[in-house]
C-alpha cells in the first residue's frame, strides 16, 4: 500500500525491506570492525553497537515475517544434522588429520 498522495513513493513493505537491508549491512560492518579492534574499551563499544543493530534487524524481520512479507522455511532434521556436522568439522579441523 502506498504511503503518500497519488500512490507515489515507497510502499510500507519496500521501506521495511530497505531498513532491514541497512541493519544487516550495519551488522556486517560493525562486526568486521569489532573483530579487528584490539583496544578493549573500543571493542566493547563495537560489541554494544552490534547488539543494537542485531536487535533492530531481528525486530524488522519479525515485523515483515508477521505481515507475510518475509517468509522462511523451517529446516528439516536432516538439514540441521548436516549443518551441525559441518560446524563440528570446521571447529575441529585438526581432528581430520
């Protein structure tokens, strides 16, 4: 549904999608910066920024999902097992040699 006179501009869905993408980008940017930061207090500031951006991103996702604008599929038991196995192998690469 348009949100301005005569149907011009972005719909509510488009605005939420843009906000969601911005928050995802902010999460990526802040996490990359945080991982490269060695100063303890500065890293804590970035961690708080990441937590805020992550919470915003999830809230936007939930709004969109609740309106049927961002649908996801539930993972099967087999898919979860495959991911778990992959993660275990990647977390312990030395055990393969």
